[in-house]
C-alpha cells in the first residue's frame, strides 16, 4: 500500500538525514519475531539468543501488527542527527497518555486478538502506566539487544549517511531517492513510498522530511508518522550484508606482510567510512592502537579523514582501495 508525501519548495530545503538508536531497538525487537528478517542477522541472533529469551517482549509485539498501524509515540523521529538513546527514551516517557492511548488502540485493533487480550486491555486501561512500562521495556531491549553492538551499527549507519549526503550533492534529490530504494518514487512534487504499512497521505507543510537508514528494517521501507510527529522515511542501510563479518578475515596475506597484520586489518575494515571507536570495537583492538594505525595510514596516503558530527571518519583513498583489492 502506498504512502504519499506532498512537498513544497520549503520542504525540499528541510530534508535531512538522521539515525536513531531507539528506532534500531524497536526494529531489533520486531526482527526477533519475523523470521523473514533473520537472513542478514543470524550471527547477531546467535549472540543475543539467551539474553533475549529473558525479556518479556509480548507488550511490544502486541503493538507491531504486520501491514497495520504501528504506534508512532513508541519511536518518534529524532529531532537531531545525533540524538542519543537516553534523549529519545526520555521523549517517549514524556508522551501525553491520551495520545499514547489512541496510538495503542489503533495498533491493537490491527492485530487480530490483541485488542481484547489481557495485555491489550491492561495497556489501554491505564495509558500513563503503559507509557512507562513500554519505555522500561524498550530500555531493557536496548541494553540487551542493541547497546553491546551499537559502535558497529552506528558506524554502518553513519557511513550510509555520509555516502548518501555526497550523492545528494552529486545527483540531486529525485535521483537519490531511486538509489536509496526502488520503493521510493518521485513524481512532480510527490514522494510515493510503495509497500509501506498502511495507506496514507501527508502534506509536509514546510516541516521537511527525515531520512533514516536502519540496520534492522530490511527488507522493508517504512514511510510514515502522523502529526504531531515529524514525517520520516526509514530505509535499509547500505552494507548490511557484511555487517556481522569480521574484517580481519578479508585481509589479503600479501597486504598483511607489507603493512603488518593489525595495520592491514584496519585498512581492510574501512569498506565504509568509520571512526576510531567503531574500528576498535570491530577489530577488538585498543582505541589508542587503532588511532596510531590510522595516523600512519593517513600519512602514507592510504586514507583520508573528515569530521562528521562528534567524530572523525576515515575512508580509503584510491590507492588504499587498490591495495585492499589485491588477491591473497
């Protein structure tokens, strides 16, 4: 079912990218219950299986109907590009209970049997308490499912944003949308999101649009959010096929002999731009060691660096790309 977003000139000037730890948490919870999403994430599923089994996620799953309304208040679009989980969950706790009740009732009605289930009745009977219960559950899900892996996930999401920001400057908004996903179609001043949950239209009215890459949303593209929330489109991030692959396994032996194993691993890990902390987590190295290797590689002309928000991102130069493409 399509979702139509109607733009004017001021909306085009206010389109921006953002990432959301809370969104990734919500979608990680959803992924646990959707076998069709498991393909890319089997290594993650194996790592979190025992801890995830200790979570009672049923209240959240009740609010996640396939093809129906999903509550916007549980995961509102971030107001800034680098919003923290703590800031996002505080916004959830501050939601008006009456707004939350209407949101929950619509979601429960779209999932057969949920509206009259004990959980559904409990959530609707005391929406103020339900908001806090759901926020507590999301916080526990973040701590168990996402936070231990957040440096790796954030690196991929930030790399996606960096790449698509460059493409926006190079090819413009209309072509960028087609590159992000074939489910995004631009005609005149209207963006149509094909295959979304529900059938909606929204006039942006000068608010612009938030574009959010997501690790766990694959294979879906989600277009939505109704007032008072900012309009947003969430799409699968680039590179998720290699998300859980250890970069060291792809390091050519000849390159390791030339540069040294650790330095070659750092160079080969930069399939997408990444910062020091993300690389250290991915390679199980001390951040100080990774920083030293990055400095040497940059001085040698194999990397470039640029500041993005709160951190410095490194990416390979053409020479660095050529070296990593060598046969083992």
